[in-house]
């Protein structure tokens, strides 16, 4: 199996604070990987380095064999943890924006996702609820034919029904040859869709592995292991 992501000795310091400390991680093609950790563990910092929004202090990251830059941005589809669309837009304007921006954007797929999410092209962005926003953003991100999808907290702050819909959309639209990184601290809701889990604590990986194997080895759900590791 080919590696889509290779991270070696990655470090990020904010002045004296070590947000990431000597991180090593590989992600294979076809896997859905959960980066799990409480507030301040370094999840967002890691994602921002993978997406080129932040420069690391040390170490190396390769995605699809390339250093983070123009080449990797064209193969990574990223869902940030905050809204990234303009308030004046309607959904159809967001569609146009994505179409203009990304060659791999699949309009048909986007329309099918909108349908599934019960969203309509004429809806105005500033009238959408938080859950609807999240569904729209996710639909845009999943409609790209990317090698790597990075979803930062895709279900934070949405109600349980929207959560289930979002998880179903993720599972239903996952492309076999692509990979996905999902950050979350809502482990119970998310664990069923994760192939691999990485526990991040104070910028270090404290546990990582295949989710099914970990459940078998420890005789516990990932959510329970998470609570034990983080004392939640
Ligand atoms: N710009 C910054 N300047 C200084 N320290 C920062 C900065 N950004 C993050 N940090 C610190 O780095 C550590 C990791 O933060 P990060 O945002 O990556 O964590 P996180 O796991 O994403 O948390 P959350 O779930 O709250 O988003 C924290 O201790 C945070 O205070």
C-alpha cells in the first residue's frame, strides 16, 4: 500500500511553546485516520502545516511525494474548522467559486450532496444554521476528486441528526483510492468511521494504530481508551 502522507520529526514552536514535538506519522492510501486529542493538543497546528497555512519549525512533511506547496494544494481538499464563505453568497455562488478554483470539482457530485443534505442552490449563506453551514462546507469539500481530504472538526457544534447526516455523507462519498484525515474530540460519534486513530497529547503522539486492532487488544471502544488516556 502506498503512503499518501509521510511526516518525519515534525516540530512547531510558538515562541517557547512546543505545539508539535518530533511527530512521526505515515498515512496509507485508502485510510480514514482520526487525529484525536483535547483542546490544545496540537490538532489544528498539524492540519495547518499539512495544508500549507503554517510553516513548521522543523522536520519534514510529504503529501503524495511532494513537499507542502502548490502541488499538494491541488490534491488536498480541506474543510477548515470555521466558515470560509462570504455572507452575501448564495449556495450557487459558492458552487461557482469552487468550480473556478478547483479543476477537480465535480458539479454533479456536489448537486447530489446538496440533495442529500436537503440544501438548495438558491439558499443564502447568511440564513443558514450552523448545522446547515457545516453540511454545505462539507459538500463543497467532498465534491472535489482529491487524493487527501482533511476535515477539521466536521461535527463540532451540530445537532445529532445533522451529525448522522454528515457522517453518512462522509462514508458514502469516500473514494477508495483517496485518504482522509479527521480531527475530533467527539470520539464516540466518530469512531465507527475511522480505520486508524492517532492520539495527540501536548504535541506528541501517545498512541496510534488500527482502530479495530486497538479495540480487540484492549477490549474497549476507542472512546473509552480516549477517556483513559486523556482523563476526560
Ligand atoms: N498562534 C499561536 N501562538 C501561540 N501559541 C499557540 C498559537 N496557536 C496555538 N498555540 C498553542 O499551541 C498548542 C496547540 O494548539 P492547537 O490549536 O494546535 O490545538 P488543538 O488541538 O487544535 O486545540 P483545539 O481543539 O482547541 O482547536 C496550544 O497550547 C495553543 O495554546
